[in-house]
C-alpha cells in the first residue's frame, strides 16, 4: 500500500514537472479555489440552524434578552431591525424557559403597576386617569395572550357619572390588533366580550376592533357573515365532492360553491282581523224580582213601574232579567325577526372530466342540486360543464421557503464548482507539454531492462495492416497508456541508428 502511494505521488510530481509556468499557476489557483470552496461548504453545512426565540420585541426588551444570552455564552442573531432574536435550534427550548424565568420580555405596556406609583398628593383627576390607563394596559396584556395576536392596544372612553340615568353616556372602547393573518369572526367577538366584561356599563356592541392594516373587524362597518359564507360554501362543496367521487372516481370532478349571505337584521309584525269569526269578550247578567201586593214603605204606597207592571201578570209581583254581551272580531298578531347571516343566494359550478365515463350532465346537475340544497325560488343557480383534465389531481406540494432555496442553491453551486475544478485539473494533467530531452538521459538500456525491452517489442506496429491515421492514433494511445515501455523502446531505437534508418 505504501509503495502504491509513493508511486502515485512520484507520478503526480512527474506530471507536474511537465507543466509550463502558466499551467502551474492555473493549477495552483484552481487548487486554492477548490480548497476554499470545500472549507466554506463544510463550515456552512456544520453551522447550526437558528430558530426564533422572540419576535416583535421592543428595543429595551431585545437589549435585555441579548444581554442575558451574552452572559450565558449562547450565540444569537438579530433580524427585523433588532425586533427578532434567533438562537440555535438545539438551545431554543432551554433559552425560552430561561427568558421566561427572568421575566422577559417586560414590555412597555404597564397595567396596575401605574397605581403603585401614585403618591399621597395625587388629585382625584390623576387617580382617575391612572386607573383608566391601568385598565387599558391590563386589557392589552390579556389580548396579547391570544395565539393570533402579536400586539394589542386598548383605548377606553369612560364618561363621568351622571345623577340622572337618562342623561348618562354609555362607555365606549376601541381595540387595535396586530394579528398573524386574518382574525376569525369568533375571535373578534371574543375580544369584544372580553373587553366589555372588564369595563362597567360597556356593551360588546360598544367595542370597535380594527387591525394594523386598517381593516375594521367589528362595529357598524364590519363585514358580517364572511365566516358563515365560508362555512356554508365548504360544507356544500364537501357534500357534492364526496358524492361525485363515489360516482366518477376521485379527481374527475371539480365543484365550487359561492354563498351569498344577508348581513342585515330585519323584524316584522303583522295583525290580522277575521270578521267572519267573532268571540265574546265580556258578558254581564242581572236579574231582579219583588212582590208589590200590600207593601208599604213608611206609610207610602209604592207605585209599580209601568214597565215592570206589564210583567206582573196581575199577580202584584215584579221580575227583571238583563243580559249585556260585548263581542270582538278575531285578531291574529304575528312577530318575526331575521338575524344576520341568513342564506340569500347559492350558486354552484361543476366541471366534469370527459375522460371518465359517467352519468349525463342533467343527471349530475340534479344530483348536485339535491346534495347542496338548491332552491330555485330563492334564485339559486347551477352550471355543469365538461372539460378534459390535464392529469390526476394531486395535492399541491408544500411551499418552499427562502431558506430552503438558499441552501439548495449553495449546495448546487459548491458541487458545480468542485466539478469544474476537478475537470480542469484532469485536463491540465492529461495535456502535458513538449520539452527537450537531453541525449545523456537516453542511455542504452541497463542490464535490468531486458524484460521491459522484450515487452516493448510487442508494441511494434504493423504498418502494412493499418493506414496512417490509424497508426498515429495507435501510437498516441500506446504513449498515453504505457509510457515506460515506450520510453525503453525509443531508447533502444536511438542506440541503434542504423537499424532505425532501415
């Protein structure tokens, strides 16, 4: 093994000795570039990957966290103008616990800490403002605990107490959120109820929520029913897709559903009278009877009532029956209220793959209409079309991040650079140069070279069997593959000039 290595090094030195000066410089530069590329690639591969420790930090919090990392000897990086701190992924969990144990980040939002700074000489106005700021700070801290909220700012409008309740002004609140993406409708309602529950005399409708992009998430101008529309569309499309997948096979039909919701709230009241149907509302019955024969009242003889006398039948008695009834027409009162989010209109689009045999378009239209619950009276429509799909539908690949692109590009560049260096080196090594050979080096073969000379005789070319072009190619091949034996043969020819001349 040692002999092979020694011979290889000797052969390499011999080849390098044949290079000219510019070729040696090129080979040296290529070797240096290759070495630098290998070292850089190795350091890049061995470097640890970093993960986000904290993001969206204030400058004071970022300074405190980096100071703690410096004290612990943990490497870190800063991004987003110093608002994001990254540490090696191997230390990520441990450093998060350490940062939390140190009470970081403290943040610039203060809550009830403001009340601790109140002095004995503070006026009632200062105390009121400090309490309001404390409540705003505590609400901001609470909202920032939500998973989709980065930062939150709460402003309260608390009116002064009024003696008369009819002149009292309700409390109001505004919330500004920095969110990760679009905040769902349920989360917005949760924010409204959370703020309203913490402030006296504040209703959820009195809380206005906006995001940092200027989108009104709640209030009078908020878009109602967006999430409800998405829910209705997803449910209807899922029912139609599952049915068509069973009939046509997976990936041979595409269904899209568009739901239009009514964001308004409506209430109606109707009162109906039926004159053909009456009902007794009130009834009074009264009856009077007495005997007038020989009756006196304090020496005064009573005179019977002429109307009553008509009913005495000559018996001297009096009787009266009275019935009073009040009738009313039948009345029907109906009250109804429609909440926002009612389905107003539904449109469905279906595309079928022509390569998959199945039922006709009309059959598919009827099936999908029944599956999603189309109502023509409501204005719902459906459209079915045929098209040749380009291929089997497959889930879209996961998006490639910029870090993956950088890593892939760097790896490909390093491999390409190493390949170029290797090819250039091999080409330069095989090229060789033509140099003068001193005659004294071409001495007669020594006594230990008869075997090499015998092998070299085998290399003699049969000029009668080959043309000139083939003979030249054969000579170059032998010189390249067996240089030692060719050298022995040449020295033998030079030592016998007469024979070579023949």
